[in-house]
C-alpha cells in the first residue's frame, strides 16, 4: 500500500524509516476507495482508453528498442571464440525474446509514469495511485511491486470488472455505521413497521397511522410489514399488497408492501378519451404483439363509435392524480354466447343466470384486456366493479387461452370447471334394412339446431385449451380473505387434486401458498407420450389443464422421503427441505409387487434404505415409466430387434392390460410380450378390476392368445436374478398359490431381517456371459423347471430383459417411513379422525392411504353386510 500510494518512488526496503504523515495519507486514500469511488476511477480511465492504448504502444516500442540496442552492444563487445561459441545461443535467445515480445507486457512503474500529466499523460498521479490500489485489491491484478508487468488486455478486463462489479451491495456489517452505505438510493426507499398494537375496538382505524408514519420519513416511498404465515390477517394489512415469494424462498414470514401514493385514495374509473391513447401505450408495452394489436384495434373501434353506440365494446381507464394508471377493455357477448358457455362449462354451479337477465342494466360482459400499475393492484376488484356499474353489467367472465400469456387478473375471479361430454360408442351400429320411418324425409335443421351441433362439437373437442373464469358484481364487492398458511399436499392422486380444487373454488378465500408434491408432474405433462398406463376417471388431461391448477398451485416434481415434525418441513429426495404449516398426505396406494422383493423401480431416483435398483425391473407406479418405455428408446428398440429380449407384464390389475396395449402400440412384437397372472385372491385390494374368470377376462385372453401373446396364469413372483452386468436376467416364479398365512409369514420375514428378497429359493442357473445374453438352458419366454420352492410348490424360471409389475397395491415405502418413523398411528393404513386429522394437529391424511379410527366406525357392523 505504501508503494502503491507513491508508485513513482522505489519500493521500501525492510527496516526503512517511514514518515507517519505518509502512512496517514496512504490509509486515507485507501479508505476513500468505496464502491462508488472504484466505479468512478474505472469509468475515468476507460473514457480515455484510446489515449491509454497509444501510450501503451509507444512505451512498448521504446522498451523494445532499448532491448535491441542493449543486445547489439553485447554482441559488439564479445570476442572471437566467445562470439562463435555463443552465436547460436544468442540467436535462440533472441528468438525467445521476440516470442515474449508478442505478449505486450510492460512493467507497472514504467507504464503508470508514462500516463502521468508530468510526462504529458492524461491522468494525475493521485488518480493513477487510486487505480493501482483498485486493480490490486479488487480486480485480482497482481501489482504488489514496481517490477510486476501488466498487459493491455488484462488491464482493460480488470477495469471493466471494476466498472460492472456489484459486490458493494452485500458488504459491510449490519452493526457498522457504513451498513448499506454503498447501496443506491432507490434500494433504500423503504421503512418497516416492527410492531403495531391497537385495541380491538379501534383495530379498523389502524390504517390512519400510515400517513403519519410516512410523514416521519419524507424521503421514503414504500412501507413493508412481515408476519408469520399462520398469523391472522389484521385490518392494517388490508391496505397492503402481498409480494409473491421467490421459488426458492424458505423465509418463514409473508411480505406486505404499500406505496405512499396508494394511501391518497383509489383511482377513478371513466371511459377512454382520445387524449388518453398515448398514456395507455406504456401500460401495454409488455403485452404480446398480438395483444397489443388487439388493444389498439379495440381502442380505435371504441373511439370511432358514436357516444350512444358504445354497447359492443367498452374501454375504461383508471385515473389517479391526473395520470392514467390502468386500462380495462370489455365486450358485450353475443346472445347465444352464455348458452354455449353453459353447455361447455359448469357455469350453473356458480351463477343464477336467470337473475342476470331481463333488464337493460343487467347481463354479462366479457373481459378482453386489463392492466394496472402494480402500486394500485389492491384496487383491482373496485375498478372492475366501477366499470360494470358504468356499462350496466352484472356478470364478468373471461376466456383465457392457456397456450398464450395468462393475465394475473384470473386470481380475482372464480375458475369454472369444464363439462365432461357423455361417452358414446365411436362405432355406430348398422341401420336396419327394414324400418318403419325409413321413408320419412329429414327435416331441415334450424338455426338453433346448428348452434347446438356446434356446441356439442366444441364440448367434445379434446384439443380445447381455453379456460373460463367468472365473477358477479356482488362477489366483487366482497373482499377476499387471504390465507397465507403453507399447505403442502403430498401426491397428485384424485383425492389430492380434488382437495386443491375445492380449496380454490371457495369464493371468499384466496390461498397464496398451495404446494403440490407430484413426482413426475401432472398427467397432462405426459400427454405427448403414447398411452401406457390406465388413466384416472376423475380428471381427463385437458380437463385438468383447463381448471388452471398449475397457475394457482406451486407444483414440485419431487418425492417426500421424510417428515420433520419439529421444524414442520418435508425432506425431499434431493435433501431439500420444504416447510409447511399444514401437511396433507394423499399419496394413495401404489403397486407393491417389486417392494415385496425389496426392489425399487429403476426410474425412481431415491433408493429407500434396504432396497435396490435392478436394471430392467419397473413398476406402473414409477412416474418415469413413460420415459423409460418411450417410443424409439433403448428398451423398446431392444425388445423389437434383439431376439433374446422379451418383456414380462406381471399382475391382474387394469394397469397390466393397459401396459400390454401400450407395448403393442410401440411396435413391440406380440411374441415378445408375456403376461404372468398371479393366483386370484378376492381379498387382495387393487388386484382385480373385473371379475376373475368372467366373460370380459376370457374375451381379452382369447384375443391375446390369437395374437401369440403368451399368458401364464397362477404364478407368484418370488425373486429376480441378474447377470454379471447387474441387468435383469431371470424371474423366479412359484406355481400354484400359497395360503395367506404363508404369504404374511414371508412378508414379515423380509421386513424383519432386511433381506432383499421375501422368499428366494436357491436356483441353479447360469449367470450369463459378458454380453448379457440369457443362458442357453433358459429360453426367452419359456418356463423352465427349477425344483421345488420352500413352500413345497413347483418353482419355475422365466428369462426376460424387461419386467413391468402391475399387481396388488400398498403404501409406498418412503411414505410409510415418513409416517411410521414420526410416531403417527399406522395400523395397516394411516389412522385419521372424523376431520381427517392424524395425531399431529398439522398433518392430515386422505384417500385410499387412510383409514378412520375405530371409534368413528359404525356399531353393529355385522347387521349391515
């Protein structure tokens, strides 16, 4: 530092005497180099960079000439033999010097002296001294002594780094006087309310304290308040706007913000005038190009219409302090538009349409476009209410195309679920040859018939991407109560989705922190894949998308592996912690065939303790099964082209037959598909979707046999063998059925000793060669004898490369460990009370995973079989 402050002088030696005044000047100069000063120094140097470049080039040429002159003098002073003996090394050394000269590095002291005003340079010595300090201490450029060199490129990069640096935003200590001193003024334009205590009788007047509070800070424009998620909303916070959290936010409080201008009163609403067009353009500059064109055309049409003919389109502006801060564009729909909406959506569940008809000052209006300054966002409902009052409408609806940009105004409206069309036979039956009314002429369809036909076509359009939101004038006058509690729903089952839909459909509540843990995402995220597993009957793909669940709920593609009840957070499979205030476990039941063998499906990233992965073994409950069996993927190509590869589908559920159909749709040859049916057990949950041995099953099996699909019935899965590359090689099956006691005993043995297989008898099978091919003794798709199982039943081996299980269902191992490991009562199912609450007041359960406590079950159950 002492040399850098006076870089024109030599470097101080050890033991040198230093004047105290020089030390004080050095320290004072170093302390002046705050964030803004460093930026200013870099800017001043870069402004005259062309002069620096010319001086740098001239200095480099001068140093090069001096080096050449010194080299020539050294050659002239050399004598005969020495000259001959050293001629070759000198030439090589000269070549090396020329190579080094290609890198324009100059000693620091020489360069900075050349830049001084005393040497006809552009900068003062004081500025250059500050630049040396900045480059060394903040730009990672080594300038600790006069002999250090610097190149032109490295100098420019270091100066640009100083100019663009943002490190000053996060330095200093909160307790120091210079805390936040380097921040720009606009980032400090806020003050915080730490405590607000008011008697309950005067709580509604809490907002009267805000204007005096702003008067105490005349240079502050914003006020913020934070409070816990579970704290009740006070009248003071009704004037504030909630700031949406960042996706990675784990802060335990909600942030409220208000601008001083919003305390002066709400904006006024009036019709658009010709002079307002220029003020509206900045408000819509962030709209999509098509939306901007539509707004401009609507404004032009509205202004061109006579004052008495403004009933087709209505354009309003929100005005505050003679400034345009918002715009609303409404359109009067056609007469049959409401009937079309009633046909396609459950509109009657939200509105009594007869109440909004039969009067000139009643009726619906369609919201086309809306924008508002964020400072006045909390007045959105009041502005729409005023616009409906002026144009004489009582119902406001908005149709949103989900393929485009969705306006955040939908949060103030109610989302209407689409109707599901009746499922009719696609193949019409042949008309009879003789009919009584065959000669009756067809009537000419009326206009109403044509409209009804168009509605039915629209209702059955599976590619429809529009969503409907609606609100009445009465609902706009009622303030929505914000619910900031963090509600985490585990599992995208029908129960979990219906819970979220029910919460979001409550008109007087707005939930700001709903989170859904859905491994693999929602069903319509996989709509681009060919069908593979059985879908749900509660929500279709396009129906689930059109309720705008993804826009109102934070959906995480992750898996819960543990619950921390003390900290109230979920532990995810990647180690992340997801805080909650209320946890709803609605994961449902999953395929359990592989879990009984202590095997996890190969698409599940997290491997539970005591479990393992087997390459080629997967379950229909695996959220990645569609990606593993994607058309044209590695496994599908192997099944199609490799003669030694075949796929085994194990199970009796509907998923098993859907997987068969999915493999056939992926062009897998039927001869390489094997269906293994376990012994039928009427008491096993989730095993049967139709009666065993019934007409439907016999019909399906006859079709499969006609396609050369092998069907083996009455075999239990005992174990899995792998080749030397740890890939699936052989299935160990048990012929016939063991009784329930033996099955339970095997399951308990597996869970007690922690073994990887529930009951695996020793088998004498080759492990395969290095190529992973099956042993010649076991042909692909052919059952081979393997002695007797420990239960006394014949044991078979079945060679395959892919196993897909779809049999009995049970709780997922991660969900079981999370529930059972935290002391929640589990008796075959998660026990809940009549309010679906577990023994923890913050944890709820629902769906097939749960079971009511016995004290809530009916008495004398034997009387009601």
